C-alpha cells in the first residue's frame, strides 16, 4: 500500500513537471512578476499585485449575459414605416442585467433610505425626496376610473413585486447610482473593512459614496475615520503595517494603504441603465440558436417561435407575455384564455428567455441609456454601440483636494416639467466637464458632450462649410425650446415654445425606450422595436431595469487548456 502511494506521488510530480515544461500550464507567476521576476506579494514593503483574483462576483438581482455578435434592428418588413431600426451587425461585451424589472419594493427601499437620511420635513432636503418619488398621477385617465391605482400601486403590499412605473429616465439613473453605493457599502461592511455599525445611524453629512471612497477614502462617511477604518480587517491591516514600519524605522504606515482600492477586486462596478444594444441583445437571447438564419437575426421574440402563445406540449396555448391583444382586450377572456394580468403583472409571471431574464417583452416598456436618433451609426462604431456619452471628471477644489458635495451646498436642477431634483447627493464627488487637458491632440474624442456626434452637431449640418448659416435656427433637429426657471422663492417661470415651424420632437433630452408594455400590441414585443420619450417625463407603462459591466474574461466557462 505504501508502495502504491509512493508511485502515485512520483507520477503526480512527473505529470506536473511535464505540464510546465511543455507549456501546458506556463510558468508560475503567482508570487513573482511576469516582467521583472521581482516579488509581487508585498513582502518587505515591495510592490503588491493581486494574483489570487478569480472573477467578478454577480451583484444582487443580476444575471450574467455572455457577449457576442448579433443583428441589431428589424430584418423583416416594417409595417410602421418608421425606418428607425434598419438591421446592422453589432458586438457587445459580456455584461450583467437585472433578472426582472425594478419593482415597487426595490424602489421603496431607496425612498425609505432617503427619507431617513434626508428628512423631507426639513426644508433643506425636501426636494431630494420629492425629486425621487415616482409620479403616481400617471395612472389618471380623463375617461377612465383608475384612481385606486393612483393611491395604491406604488405603496400597497399587493403590488410590491410589480414593476415600478411613473419614473423618469433621470430618476432611473439616480436609482442606479444609489443602488451601487448601497451594494458596495454592504460588501465592505460584510468583509470587515468598515466599522460594524457603519450601516446604521447615517446622516446627511456622513453617507457613503463608492467613487468618493475609491478616490478620496478619508472623505467617505463625511470624513468619519472610525467608520472607514473601524473594521476588523482594517484594524488588522493597520496593525501589520505599523509593525512593519516600526521594523523599517519609518515611524508608521501610510493611511492610504489601509483602504480597499480597485486593485483589490472587492468593490463591484456601478449599476447603470443598459445601453440599447445590450438590452436588445439580452432580449433576443440567441444563445440557443444554432442555425445561420438565427445568427442573422431571424428571431422574432425573446422566446423561440413566431407566436405569442406557447407551443410546448405542457403549456400549449398559454400566453408568453403581458400585452394588449386588441381593442378593449388587455388580458383575454377570463379563465384559461386569460394572460393573468390586465395592467402590469407580477415579475416572473412568465417564462424567462434563454439568458434567464424575465419580461423582456410586454409588462412594461423600459428605459435604456441611449439618446434617441432615427439611425444607429454602425459605420462609425459596431462595438458596444452607445449614443449619449458626456465625459466628466472629478472637480478639484482650491485646496487641491477632490471636491465633495456638502450637506449645505446641494445643487438642484429644474426640469422642463417644473420638477426639482438634486444634481448630486451629499458625500458624492462633484463632476465637471472634461477640458482641453483631456482632449488635446486626442483622436478618439475631442469634447465633453458627444450626444450630437455625427448626427446633430455642426459637422453633421449641411451648413457646416458656411459659418454664416450656423445660427440656432439652423439646428439639425428643430425641436421645441421650452425653458423653465425657478427663483429664490420657488416660483416657476415657464416659457413655452409657441413657434409653429418646429418639425420634430427629437433632441438631446429624449431617450430610447424598448420592449412592449401591457398597453401595446404584439408588434412592440419585437426586441428590435424602438421608440423615444422625454427623459424627464413618465408613463404608467414605462419602467426600467439595471445592468452592470463585466470586467475580465468574456465568459464564465473554464479556459481552454493550452496545447
């Protein structure tokens, strides 16, 4: 028996040596630099590299979507004659997307947090809460009895797992940023990097911001060092650094080494709205399609088949989505023919697609990140396509430090509908547009605001070569120019554009919405369909879901062994 184990150990050793020598496993650089051979474990005060990182964790509520190429747009006839979704080949990187739409319960969690940290009864913070509350009046109809929905849909527990509606694109973006901070704050606390009670008793001047923690950790939690360095791991790390520094005779370790940084791989990327390309790719879920025609975009719905009812033996005839089937028909005849909903349906009421994502057709239409244009400019870019980039950078104060929004210096914006929202919450880093320091001699971008690029900016205009014609009345998209301003007393001065020469509603403040809703016919269930809506307005059939970028490898599958 001993001889057997001895032989087994020898063969194992030989196999390991053979694997390295033939290049199958490569050299072991788990503790040394691939470039210099120096130690990268951080011992003796040297450079430390995270060589034990495996892959990105999946954030709460998300599912993984492996990226790839697909045909974006409609490859079939366009009965609406919009001609705004002509087919083009696109490639998207791997990403994560919410399993379901954001629900009332999820949104109420944010409202409760805001109410506790920024009490609306306080005049100084009232607009923060008011600016975050969904517009429940979207349910009203001048010839319909929907008043109970106005009162109950958002807050009644019967609807807590229904998709939130009445949210603007701006509110959806704010929710995504709030969600990012709460998820990463919890991760740091559970991993022991912040004080045990850091999540409790938060106040307006001491909230957590992910970007503030990463860029200026001493300013996180309002500069409360006991919270940011009060965790067991932080205390242990500080003790080890102090002991090391004492041995080296330099008097102590640096504070910056006591916080989690990006290179630690602990903090997740931010939650955000998916781009239009990501949303459409996730909705199509062509991972199960092996035919060449499917690769070319022949899939009509998020599910297999050309019909809105199931063709499977056990569920034959069941509805595959929640949509309007005809005039006055929002759910079918009560009983077996009914789709189970008259307005919105509870999330996960229907089968998911092949990515495991629910309700990518029907229930509610969804905001995506993109600014709307009638075309997708695939001639300029066919990789991670997105229109809407507005590049910013962290503001540096007069003292040379990063400028953080203070509780007594919140900046508010007045939207075109008169609603007031906070531009950034206390604890977040103030942002400014990028300038010539970032754009000089660059070939990939030359300005901060790129929403108009190649389709609305001066270079897109037929008057570009004639500077005398480049007046405001020669805008490429002649949309109305409404303005609204608020004085110190809160009185609104609304200036409605009454020009009768306006030819379009398209401008830089309208965003793409995707997917059909409970109010829409089957045509809009096609993931290629696209519409637009002003980013500061809301509807009773419009919601959203979040996404998150994937860092690292494209796939979660094991890497192929090298021969």
